[in-house]
C-alpha cells in the first residue's frame, strides 16, 4: 500500500510539471525552442585529393558523392568513391570495386576485351603462351594464356591465367592457381613482388603494400578478388573464376572433368599512358588508333600474335614493346584522356560505349 502511494504521488507530480510546461509554452508563444526530430545520420562523405602536379585536381579537395561516400566501403557490394586524377574532369564518381566485364579496359571470358576506345574485340592468341597487353615506357603488362583445343578445331580456346606487371625496376605477378574442382571458398590467387611470394590474409579489405608504397594490393572479397594499385600508373581489379559448366556447354569448350580452368577476369584503369602506348589493349588507348574491329560486327577477332608475343610473363621482348624504365618520360606526352569516362551499355556482343 505504501509503495502504491509513492507511485501515485510521483505520477501526479510528473503530470503537474508537464501541465506547467505546456502553460509556459503557450504563454511564450512561438519563442519555445523545440528539439527537431532527429534526422537519419548522414554518412561522412570522404574528401579526396590528387598529389600529382599533372592532375587537374592537384591539391584540390574533392568530396565523394552521397551515393558512395567512402573510398573503401565496409560492405564489399557497396560502390566505392573514386577520383581519377588524370581525367580532365576533376570529379569524384561511384564505381564497383569488382571488375566490370562490360566496361572499358575489361579483359574477360575467352578473352574478350573492351578497348580504351570502347570497341569490343576478341584476341585468341595461343594456350601456354604469353602476350603483351600493355607496353609503355614505364609500364608493361603481360598475360599468360591457358586453354585447350577440342579435336577438329582450328584454334585454341584461351583464357587469361596470369598477369605479369613491370613498373620502373619492379616486378609483380598474379596467377590463378589450378583447381581440379572449383570451390568459391578456397583462394586461388598466387602473388609475387620482385620474386618473393606474398601472403595476404584472406578477408575483405585485407591489404598489402610495398615498402616504398608504389604498389598496393587489397582484397575486395574474402577470397579470389582483389584490386592492385600502381601509384600514378594503373588500377587493376581482378576476380579468379572457373570456366562455368554453362559456358562450356554453350561454346562446346569440352572442358575436362579434372580441371576447372581457373582464370582471371580483369578490368584495367590507366592513369596517364603515353600516346605511344603499345600492346593488344594498350594501343586502343592511343589517340590515333584505328581499331580494325569495327563496332557493330558480332564477334570481331583481331590478330597481332606476332607483334605482341612475349617470351615469358615478365619479358619485354615482344616485337612492338616499348618498355624502357631508364628513359625519362615526357610528361607533356602523357594522355589526359577521359579514361573510364566512357559509359558502356549492353552485354554479350552488343556493347556500345559513349563518352
Ligand atoms: C624482374 O623480372 C626480370 C625478368 O624475369 C628479372 O630479370 C629481374 O631481375 C626482376 N627484378 C626484380 C627486382 O626482381
Ligand atoms: C586430367 O586427366 C587427363 C587425362 O584424362 C590427364 O592427362 C591430365 O593430366 C589430368 N589433369 C589433371 C590436372 O589432373
């Protein structure tokens, strides 16, 4: 009984205080300061800047868009904020952290490329050989092709199994390791830097960078996906995937049951290539390049085996290779193209890209 009495007293007290405050509010008219309803917390939009003098954005502070406020979002499926320091536009944009096989700079499937000019083309090469994708004075990127040739076919079906990168006097390699039976949860990446194998713990956002900081590798999912950033030169996003049973059936690849043909899907972004850049993909970034693959052709295959064949993953000996780390790069010669600014639509063989 006593407890109830105290409670009742409290209730009366509270009610009278509330009544009093209402009266005060009414008396003071609209001078009462009301606490605004709380707004949903807006994510902090990160600020980015470019430290290269060549950039239009040099030392400017650019805010990430609201749609992608962070450079490294927690959720790997969220789009990331990206500032291309070498685009003539100084503007942060949203992009997927995984390679987009239908975007410019892509090298996917049995390799199908999308050039810097936005034109889709196939380059078959040969299995167990190396070809140069990019050769510029300060950057070389070779690919190792794997594949097979079902009986009665006139050419190899090929996929990109490894990339060899050279920048300055450094080497970096990335390989899809062989998998008899594919399992998404098992990592199939093998990486080396200057000949030393790297171990980057599995897990989203797990990172490694070189002592000098000129190259950085970051996983973009727990296993089998990463992004490599070579300072001032390139950003390369990669997935390791098997040749799917569906694709094998559609194209009649005749993939053996004891090899999943683990290979790479890649999307490249380049910063400041020179106008003399070479390579199967590189030349499509030249301002004067006339692509032999015409848009609208269903499956334009381009040749160039003889011009771009290299003797190993890190060799720079292809006939048209121009890599020369000793030479000084003519800064005025570097392209300020709107790389990555091409907007591509469609899929399969019906991709069209526009500025
Ligand atoms: C890079 O690779 C080339 C070719 O295999 C080799 O000659 C050179 O010594 C390597 N450089 C480093 C720093 O590992
Ligand atoms: C797969 O089987 C073929 C024979 O059927 C054999 O020649 C080949 O070495 C095997 N590959 C692997 C990865 O075990």
